[in-house]
């Protein structure tokens, strides 16, 4: 295989790239300039573990968001340790602010399913001038203008601007839907915030898709993905309270079948909660709690974002040309497979 051959890569970004400020109307106002400045002051770099012993250099491997009260939000994969074929969560990391002040942070908790990690700096060691960021209370919409701040390829903070594309994208690297955005991101942007025009967090940068020659671990892309902000906020709230965030389990494996000129989702196998509720192979799914079921990803999104363990949901099905409603008591995910 030639070195110049192009490859398409889905990669979680663990290093960090260039400052790109396109000519957008919202980027040319004094008010927006202040919004960006505050986002910069609320962004930190996650330092690599292999710090130089002579203190003459440092390496940034990821980005993080300051949430106030010492809390640092980042992507779990940007901090985890690797070695001997295993990975482990890092109990302590060092972060660097835009003022170049460095501070140690201790692990509060992680969520493996959504690649989220929360750390905390002791109050007396919080770098001067860090500006706390808050979450948007609304979902990011297709076409919405957004920007990210981070440490691409290990330097920054750098800013990149773009728009939300598909807010319902799925990759194999995380269990929830992702926001697909058309902004430049590089290795090292992972864990940085995706911000709206008000400077509120609408997503946590998770991965990029890249098409280029692969020569080293540092990568850049014009195609990035972020975990939705409202979902990350739920996890952060639980971690601050010292509680795990449990996802619901439905127990349905689906397949597609076409009839009446339309594709429908049918049950291929029912386990756990779904089996106990009476689902059978071949049942056609019509709706869940009144919401139409048009795809497996849509059902998965509803289960993850709108249900909790032990909650009862109503699913309308079609069985042998007859419609009926089955009520399911949701289970709890105990493994790394969401169903």
C-alpha cells in the first residue's frame, strides 16, 4: 500500500490545530468577540502524563472546559492511561489555562458510555481568570452556527467556527447520538466545548472523521462530532452528586422489513425487559410513548435520552395485522452494550 493512499478514519481526538476565523457576520461584532474571549478563558489544555522532567517543555494531549467551583469537564479518552494492552482512568491530571498557569486536578468520575470525564481542582489552586462555562438549556439545531475552543495538535487555545449538520449521527466509539459539525478540528480538540453564539455549551467534542495520508498520530479534519450538551449536563450533575448515571435497557434487537412500499422496524430478538413484556419475533414497532419509530437509531436515542431504569414505557406494535400496546418496565444497563 502506497504511503500516499488516502484513508477515511474515524478517530477520537487526543492531541490538538490551527486558528481559523472565517468571515462570518457573527464573528465580526464586539459582543461576539467578548463571547469568544470568555470561552477561551473557560478552556484548558489537558497535559500529557509524560511531562518533561527539566520543566522546559510541556505537551498538551486534549482539551477541557471549566464549569466553575474547580470542576473540569473533558473527554474520557483524552485522559485515560494506556499500557500493556489495557486502558485505565487517570486519577490525576494537570491542566493548563490560557494564562499558562498549571494546576493539578483529581478525578471525580467518568461515564464510559458517553466518553465523559469530570475532574476537580482544589479551590486554592484554580488558575486566575478561568471563566466558568454553562450548558445551553436547548438542543443544537441543524444549521446553527457554533464554534469550538481547544488545543489542536498541542497548542492553543485555538478557535474554529462552523455549523451543526446532522444532530442524530451514530459512531461505534460512543453509545449516544452525536452532533455532526462542519468545523476544523484536530487531534487534541477532544474534550473541548462546542459553543453556541451565546457562548453556552451545546456539545463536548468527541471525534473527527479524516481523509488524508496517515503518517503519525496527529490528525486534522473538517468533519467533527460532539456529544450533545444536555445529555452531558445530566451526567455531570450526577457525577457532582457522587452518583452513577445509569442508562435504561429495553432488550430489543431489530431488523428491517419492507411492506406497503415502506421500511419498518421489526423485532429480531427480545431479551430482558422486552421479553418479559411479551414481545415476539416479527412484531412491527410503530411507536414508543406516542413517538413514531422509524429507525433503530431513533429508538435508541429515545431510550437513552428520555427514559430511566424502572420507568414504564408504552410501545405500540403490529402483530399479525393487529395493533396492540405492550408496556415495558425498563431495565438497567450493566454492560457496555446498550440495547
